[in-house]
C-alpha cells in the first residue's frame, strides 16, 4: 500500500487547515458576528463549543436577543436571559437588543431592558404581554430607535423618552395600550408610528422635528397635534370607538389636525359618519404646503361639507385621491349631528391638476361626486378607477386580455 501523498506547504489545503484553524474561523470578528446574527441567540451561544477561536466570540456580539419562542420552559428562558446579559462583554456597545418575553414578569423584563440601555444599545425592540412605566427607561445618549409591541404603556413612560434620550429619532408603537394621558414631545424624534393601539385617554403630539407621522387603525380617546413645523408626511386611519354615545362631545378631537398644517402629503381615512376629522375641521388651519391629499369615506356626507372644507384650506393642492370603500359606522350614524356653520359655497380649486377616485363600480354617489368636483376643480383631470382588491373575475379577465 502506497504512502499517503504529503500536502505541499504552500498549497490552499495547507493554508486552510494550518494550526487546526478553518477558513471560517480565520475571518474577522465583525464578519463572524454578522454570520452569527442569522442564528437564534441560543445557537449563537452554542458556537462557543466549536473551537477555542469561537469560545468567547459570542460575548462580544453587537446584538442580544431574548425570545420566548426559543424556549418551552419559563425558568430556562429567565436563566438564559440573566446569564446572557451577565456574561456579555460590558465594553461592547449594542447595535440592537430584542426582547420578546411572553411569560416573563414585568420586573425581570425591566431589568433586562435597563441592562441593554447600559450597554449603549441603539435599537431597542420590546414585545410581549408587559406593562412598562417610567422606571424602565433611564438617560441614554445612544438610543436611536424604539419599537414596542403588545405592551401596556403606564403613566410617565414617555417622560424619559422626551427629555433623557437626546438622539432618539424613531418610535414605533404597535398593539399597545395607553393607561393615562400622555405627551410625546421629544425634540429629536423624526418618525412616529402608532398602529393598532388602544388609547382611551388623550395624547398630545408636539415633537417639533417630527417629519413622518402615522396613526393607523387606532382607537383614540383624543389626539392633539401641535408645533409639528418640520412635518412632511402624515397618515391617519381611525376606527370608531365602540362606546360612542349619542351625546358624545368631540371637544377632545377638535385639534387633531392643527399640527398637520405643514405637511406636504396627507392621508386621512375613517368610515362614513365617524366624526373625528369633521369635528377637527371646525378649527382647521390652512394647509400651506399640502400638495397631495388622500381621503376616505368620512368626507362623503350628504352635503360633502368635509371635502369642500378641507379643499378650501389647501390652496396649493395639486393631487387629490379619494378611496371610497363604502365603509360605514352604524353606531356613529345614530349620533346627533355636529353643530357647524352652513357651507359658504363650495369655492373653486384651480390648482388641482389630478383627481383620482377609487371606488366600486356601483358606488351610489360617484356620479354626484364627479359632477361636484368637475364644477369646482375645472383644471383637474378626473379619473374613476376600481381598486385591484375590488376587481371582479370578469374585470380581471379583461385586464389580462388588455
């Protein structure tokens, strides 16, 4: 039997296996951390068993993730979270910290959050059935983005965000509940996204450097916007509250649109008879920068007053889009009408260049709407289209043929 052929000293095989170090392990720490970022955190920790090169590599990852989906036992989840934060290199700044704790109590989760902030985390993502208060967040000059999902926000939580996080620019709240009146007034905040939240109290938004605002499918108690002088785009989609009463007073909603007057692009969606926007129009300022406007069913009252009112306040508007899905709130329909002055004529809107109406083919009021807009926006090109979501099988077949 012939002796095995020796590997030349300068060959690739020799270089790849020299001193027992594989090619992957010869990569820099930054590249290996990037590779590890695609793994669940328990697997990241287990890489310490691969070789001496990997033994402490996980301790310096620029991310930590504690996810209840990686465990079937609450005790193991808590032990893992404690050890992960205790053994992680305290000199390493964190780009990202994600904590998804469905079974962990609020106190334990608060400790984890504070530990992440101590590690100079820049992106903090918290989700789970948790209740957070002002003691969770303490001063940070590194925290740039916060995402909260399925969290109950207790009184005072926003105070440290407003005053103690000077570089916070991005705040997302999804499926959250607000326990008390709150104020979002961070001077550094640029993007605010509130989606599918329950707000039974009032919320004041007065972040002067905010450029993008979205409040989507949220049950509101009362929202006031103020001093949003840098605002560029805003999108608000409201769902009616289930506890409307026929004597409901809308004073809390009268200033919803006040801070949106600087926006260049604005979307306002709500079902017909939902009166939040209509009530806010009573004190509506001039939209001096608005060039693109998207409206929903709420503006389709019998006299089209909300539509004409907001157009009268938008003297630079160039593109108007109406998305009419025939959504109607039967509860709001039973409420007493809003007291308002009679419309002082529909006016004329010569700056509007294009009007798009998206509605079902058999919408009962589309002809009336087109006629009203044709008389007042004489320079606009008006088109009526059926949204793709509303296409029938026959119309879809025609679309394919063309």
